C-alpha cells in the first residue's frame, strides 16, 4: 500500500510545556532559548533550529542545516502562510481549518478526534455550507421581521395621521369664522 492510499490518521497526543507525546510522533522534548529576536530550539525529534524574528508573524533560520522561512498572518477567520515552498491561505472555524489553496492540508476536529487530508476537506466544506445556510436563514428571518415591523409603523403613522386630520376637520366649529368673512353693516 502506498503512502498516498492511506487513510488520514487520527491525532492522539499529550502536550505539556516542554514535552509532547503522540501516537504517530512518539515522545519529543523541546527547549527554546530566546533573546532580542534570536532563538535557538533543541528538539529530540527534529534537532536544532536557529531562527531570527524578522517582524510579527515572520521568521527565518536554519533547522538541521536547511534554510527555513515562515510567515504567518491572520485576520479574523482568515490565515495566510508563506514559506520557501509557496503560499497558502485557510479559513479557520471552531471545527478546524479549510485550506483554500491546498485542500488536502485541511483539518477537522470533532469529539476530540482530528482528521486531516482529503476527508477533512470534505467535512470542512460540508460544515461551511451548513453554517452559511444557517446564517443566511437567520439573516433572512431578522431582515423580514425588521421590514414587516417598519412597514407596520409606516402604515400605523398614516392611519393615525388620517384619523387625526378627519377628526380635526369634522370637529371644526361652524360659528367660528375669520373676520374677513363677516358681512359689514353700512350706514
């Protein structure tokens, strides 16, 4: 069986400040030392990484002699990642993330079990469509209620105005008239 034919693995892990134990990666201990934007990280599984912070969200360095460039930027639910291998963007939600440019890098988590890869992309698309549909129905409900309330208020104002105008016209006393309309006596 080739590597590409395997089903995505479920992530089961324990993380602490300096140690990580996972089903697939085993045990890894990590120690990081930082000073003035420079950092050195020693990891029992990945070796030594030396890197420099360029600006918020971007760093470059070397890990086991290989050059690394990592840039991460997020605004709301959107994440943008850049590395020496290319650019990707993802949409994050409470169930994981859908990678727009590389769907097989998506993740989906439900009940403490995380799925990655093609199955996660399918689950994420289904979840996003469900949430968008639900929010559209909610928006249409509130918009319809607001429009109906606004129409009711306009109709009520016109009805009150016409009733008030009619009552004012009907209650007009015929004996009160302007001084110009009274006949003047001639001597």
